[in-house]
C-alpha cells in the first residue's frame, strides 16, 4: 500500500488562497487506512476549510482514485459540483492526484492535501513499514525475502558495510543490520551458500523513470 500523510492545514489553506469554491476527493483504500484521506478526514477537512472561508461544493470518496475506471465514475456522478468548483483538493497519495488530473475533463486545478511517503506493508497493529523500492531487479530469492536495497540505508548488495556494529546498523543504531537479518534467515534455512553469490551492481535503468507497462499492444 502507499503511505501518505496530510499536509499541515495552514499549508493547505495557503495552497488554496486563489480559490474560493473547493471540491474534495478522498480515497477509500490506502489513504483511508493511513487516516490521511478517508471519510472522517474528508469531513474534518470540509469543516476546517469552511471555517477558513472556503465554499465546499461537494465531496467524493472513490474506492481507489488511482484507478481510471473508479475515478471516472465518481467524476461523472459529481459533475455538477465539480463544474461549480474553482479547484479540487485531493486527500490521497500522489498517484491519486495525478490519476484525477488525467481523468478530469473540466480542466480544474488539482491540488494535493497529502504528502506521499513510501510503499509499505502493514503489521497486525496497524504500523507501516517500507519494504520495497520497486528497483526493477528483485533479489529477494537470494536473501530469504528480506530486501537489502530497501532495509539497508546504503543499499548494500553483498553483505554488511564496515560500520555494522554488534548486529546494528551503521546509520541507525537502533535498527538491526539488514544483512544480519538475512544471515540469520539463511542460516535457519540452511542456505548460507547464497551469500557466496556475488550480486552485480544495480542496473538503475531497470527502475524506469518515468515508468510504464502497456497492457494492450
């Protein structure tokens, strides 16, 4: 999932200073789980902006604003309220903001209410942990499904750096070294020979910028 965090309300109001009428769009998936753009957050944003003198023409909570099929339906359902708005404030990640822009036929100014932080997994307590950088060259098969590219601040591909101390990270002394975690898992599974395989330097061309994958040719 994509983890996002709401911007400071003063920053949001500043970004809307040239607009009077605002339409709000939240997110029924990631931003709802992160509590940055769910139903409750949209309601609170409506109240805050109203108190700041803005007119809220309407709001919408698509299940996944990053999916064109989902957001097109919501935009069509709210066409009148959107037409009346000067701008659209999106309580979702950057993917949602850009998806709404690409599918908005009215040419409205689309503004973000959130900052996008990272892609993450969520544990049973609701904590978020960044686990994948989408590097385009996955090595999880060699490292017992623990990603050194993401978990090591230095992205070490062939073992720990010289600064690792007593199993702790050179950069963050409170965190376990990613390669210590990898070693323990491989040892448990009797696959320490994996450590003898030298991983080549990353081919950063595989992490395409901008990226695309064409579904139909």
